[in-house]
């Protein structure tokens, strides 16, 4: 019953530790540029909005590098130490909770910039964001629920691809074990998709409210902060199903 845990824990830790590699460092250094491009793609910014986004992204990036990276290193070292002993479902759940908690200070520091941008948005920009999100969700659904394929096979392909991205090519036994574990995972794709759409809807609603009401700066930041901090809920239906699967040794059907 612990075989899935023994396989899964090193994969989780290795994915986290991979954040120290040169490729990820390069990605981190260019994150403001990438984020600006994504925001432009979703909202089609005018010149004034583009300056807001550039300034705020540079600020959050400097803050994050100065205050958060050292905390991530400590967390990764703790995970590495724990992997020298037996790892159970509670440990994995605790790691996930720690990762989720790391979002809160980021959300707090994002809120002023999100509020400053949102109050300048025009209705056609909000509509553009809705359209882009729908396109993204349609693509995600095609990957999660391809026509004519078994859900377990698609899940196995997805997890193997993700593992090989971080770890390099798996050997035959590793891939078989990983696919077997993926096949036993509870069928939670529908819950995952529903949570994804619900998060997006909350963000769109927040930005639409700020664009429509254009409240005072303090109130705008409060509204943005409330939406952002609550964005990731580790007690969602999707995660509760995975927690129960882990607690019962990886032998729970959908």
C-alpha cells in the first residue's frame, strides 16, 4: 500500500528541487517579461496600462527575490531531510499546505498592482479576457478528456510527461510504476476543471467590479486582496479526493 507513496514522494521533491537548476533560474529572471506578455495577450493594454504593469511587475519581482526565495530554499531542504525517512500521506499533505501558504504573501503584494490596473480597464478588455480564458479552458478540456481515449491512459501520459520534464527519461520499470499509480488515482479531472473555471470566474468578477465601480484606492486594494488571497483552496473537492486516496494507500476508486 505504501508503494505509490515511496514512488510519489521523491518525484514531488525532485520537482521542487528542480527550481534551483539553471533553466529555472533563467525563467525566473525573465518572469516579468513573460508575465507582461501574458497580461498583454489577455487584455490588450494601452500605453498607460502597459507602464502600470511594467512598474508593478518589476516591484513584485524585486520583493519576491529579496524576501521569498530564501524561504523556499529552507522548505526544500526540509523536504530533502524528510525523504531520508519513511514518507506518508500526512507528510505529502503538509508539503502541499506549505506550498499553498506561500501564495498568501505573494497575493498580498500583488493586490495593489492588480487594483491599480483593474480600475483602468474598459469593457472590451474584460470581454477579451473572458474570450481568452474560454479558449484556454477549451484547450485544457481537449487534453484532459480526449475523444476515444481512456481516462487512465491520458492521466498516465500526462504524469509521465511531467515527471520526465523534471527528471529526464524514465526507464521501463519507473514508467510502468508511475502509470500504474496514475491508473489508481481517483478520477478527479472534472473537479479540477470546475475549480479552474471557478477561480477564473472569481478573478474576472473582481476585475469587472473594480473597472465598473472605480472605488477609492484603499477599497480597490481590499477587494483585489480578498479575491487573490482566497484563490487557492487546498480543501477543495479535488484535493480532498486525493487526500483520501493517499490515506487509504492508493486503492480508492473514482
